[in-house]
C-alpha cells in the first residue's frame, strides 16, 4: 500500500462490515465513495458519514459531482476506497468508476480481497469467523482521457486481480 500520495483502493463487497474491515487493514485514512441513499436516513449516520469524509454517489446515473469530488481528493494525495460491485453481494459486472478515477488521475489501483465478512455480518446472520484482508500489488495506470473501452478493460483486469487473491 502506498503510504502517501493518491491511491484508489478497490475491494469486493460482501457485507455492511466491509468499510470497517478495510479501514482497519489499510495503514492510512480512506475517503469512501458511498451510496447517497444513506444520507438522511438517520441523523447520527449522516453525521458519521460527513465526519468520515465520505463522498455521496447518486447511483444509476453517472454522478459527475461524485467523480469530481473523488478526483479532487486524489489530487490532494488522499486514498479513495471503492466497492465497484455497486452494493453488497451484487451479481454482475463491476462498475467502471474506480478504473475511470485511476485513468483520469494516474492514481494506482490497489486490489484488495475481503474474506468471510459475509459470515460475520449479513442478512439474518451475525458470527465471529476469522476474517482476512488480502492486499495485492498496485496496478500502475498512466493518466489519460478515459474511454469506455479503456475503463471496461481496466475494470476487468482489476476484478480479476481482486478475485485471484487468496485462491
């Protein structure tokens, strides 16, 4: 994990516990991209999300404001955490946002695989399994104008890197 400078930290997403597990394993603060629906549900949660410096993302419409906020965070040398599955245990192709951020800024992508967080906390289940956080080698990306095809290819490469950790 780069100790300083911009980085896009990308992990699989199997539990609501994942942001906390990831934050405990990464030796620096993470600024997460977080679904906008969480704001306004509960005043304490809204305060906590704001205090943590999370960036709200309006899902399903290509939120340019969130992208610009994440680009600004990376320009300031921050690490941005992204769960490109788009939700807990969502099946289907990963969203391209992490790849797009990396292509726009040249920030390296750090693939991370979280293991057994779903056994610790998921719908109808609370357990105490041994958790693992496996961190891969950073994927170096040269800054460029992002294209859909470049973002798709980098997203496939990133997903493969995350899923191959621990196998």
